[in-house]
């Protein structure tokens, strides 16, 4: 594939990095991110690179190409056997095993898609951002709370277009939940419950192992895999197929467990509807099945508390003013408890739920003063009839991936840009801090009190060592 001349690359980078678009995407973009984008690239196409292209990365690249035909100029994966299908799909792209080498050698990259295991997310994304590249990074954005803060700050400083891979943020369901809550369909919401069946274990429904010890076997490393590069910043250990290519998610050193895997998907609509994006939790507490030093537990329940959000009320009231609804212009945002469940756990069945309605293995429940919303439906039936049809009032998005591509080319910030995704990831990953085995006994007595701006636990110093992690020699952010 031909690359542009030095002059045309410079012109494209000027357009993509130094921009003037200033319209924020519906309700998700804090004021700090206005004015970041440039005009459409002169070529009309971006030069894309992929990092981690054998699994979810392959899906991301297919999805991008399905909605917008861009130039794929470079691909990076530590396992060329696992990535072989993507290499065949893009035969003209240069191939690498080390994303640092790729970013140094391929100068005409405009944007990078990061879909590595979680422990590499911050390293690959920040390396791209520091070189002025736009970045799409899979959820949960980073491996630690501290990394999420660093990544969001780096993207803001570089003025690049970003998007986290929580595809449901662009969905009809996310917008519908916001419209229901903001119109006062169930009154002020004081509790939210979110659950997933992951990491389900069983003959036909196994995602990845958790609650297991480190294997003792040390089989040879496959010829196609650069194991040392796969480990990256994580502590050194022998190769075992229990870790990769997919089953790394349940291991403390590499993944972020069920909460990290699904939390940024499932919590996102709730955070938007309840305006929690700019408000860090005040506390977090967890309970779980047995925890060890190697893997996340088989099942857990994490409880967050958030303060009232009076600053959000005025914006919501302005949004719903003039619309039909049971309490349009009078919505409130009182303190709220948000509870996460995984491993098949779920909240108690709420009173007023119709007999034929099941809770499901995955779902969300918002409990207000005048009823509740199970997934996207209002209960009880009498309340649903009383409120009638809540009008659509939030702009819809064509596609999550296209939203990012258009942002790279000068459009408005994408819905899950890092100024939104960073705080969401911080809250999600804070729950994993509360699940650490070293804190288990202490947390049976009290909750972790969280200072969001200071990025620290204020009542248990021991917990702060899990806010960020130590990196293997040769790796640093």
C-alpha cells in the first residue's frame, strides 16, 4: 500500500490534530473537551494501525471497515498465529510484534485501535497518544485506577480523538434509559442494581477461569508467540495456555475480572442516566466468594455510594423543559447506591414485577420513589400507564465505530471519549480494589472511603497500593 509523501502526511496531521470543532456529543462530554477536533483529512481516509488484532481487535477492525473504508497501514500482535486471519485480511499492512517499534517506524499512522489484554492498554494507548495519534481503546480502558486517570489526561493534553470500546454507549437502549429517568418516569432514583452471569463456569457456558491457583506445568511457548512481549509490564512467569490467547481476563496480573470486562458496558447507561460521570463514588465495599492472590473470585457483589448531584439537575431540567412527562422539569438526583453483581448473583426480585417477567442472567434495575425500571421497561403497570409515552429527546448515533472515525476527521467528540470513559473506568476498577485478598478481613468491618480528585482511599492506607501497580523492569508510563 502506498504511503503519502512527507508533505501530504504533514497536512493530514495538521487537519487531524489542530482543529476547531466545538459541539459536544449529546449528554456525555464534559465542558473541558470542547474544541478538540480538526477538519476532514485531505485524503478522505485515515491511516489506521491495530494493536492486538487476533481476537476482539479483529472484530473491531472488521466493524470499522464495515462502516468506513480506511487505510490499514500497520498491524501488531505478539502471536502471529492467533492474528493470522487479520494479517490475511489486510495483506498490504506492515506487521509487527512490538507496538513500540511499530509506532516508531511507521510515521504516517493517523489513528490506532488498541485491543490487547488489559495490562497493555495504558501502555499502547499512551504510546500512541504521545505521538499524536487518535486512539480507540477497548474496555475497561486500563488495568488500574491510576492508569485510567493518566490516559484521560494524556488524551486531553494531546487533543486527539478517542473512544473506549463500550459499544452499547451508542445504542437506543442507553438513550431510552436516560429519557425515562430524566422525565421522572419512576421519580428520583435512589438505587441501581447491575448484574452479569460472567464468569459463568460450565460445560456450555464457560468464559474464563477465576478462583483457581497458578498452574504448575510449564509447557513450551508456541513458536508463533512472543511470550516476553505478551507479559509486557506484568511480573514474569512461565507460559501456560491457561493465560492466553483469551483466558487472561480472570488473572490479577493481566485482566480485570468480570467487573472490568462487563462493568464498562453495563454501568455506562446507568452512569449516563444518573449523571455519575463527573461525580466519583464516596465509598465502595465488596463481598465475594473465596479470593486468592492469582485470580478474581467466582462471584462478587460490589456496592458503591454516590452523593447527590445538584449541578446535574439544572442541565436535565433544561433538557426536559417543555416536553410531556409526569414530572418534566422537576427531576432530582439524590444520593444513590449502585450495586454490581457477577458470577450469576443478582438482586432480590422487586415487588410489583409481573409474574411472567424474568430478571435474566444479565440486566439492570433502577429503583425510584414511584416505581422501578427493569432494563428499559417501567414498573409497576399502573405507573407505566400513568406516565404514558415518554418522547424521544436525545440525538441518536448511527454507529459506535463510525462516531470515532468521524471524530478523528474533525467531527464532534465521540460518545465514550476518554474524558467520559476515564472516570467511568476509574469507578469500575475501584471495585476491584475492594475485592483484593489483602483487604478482605478489613472490609468486613467497614467501607473504603474514596477521595476521587485525590485518587486515594482515605480510611485504609493499605488499599492505596492497589490503586496503581508496579511494572516489570523496562516498562514504565
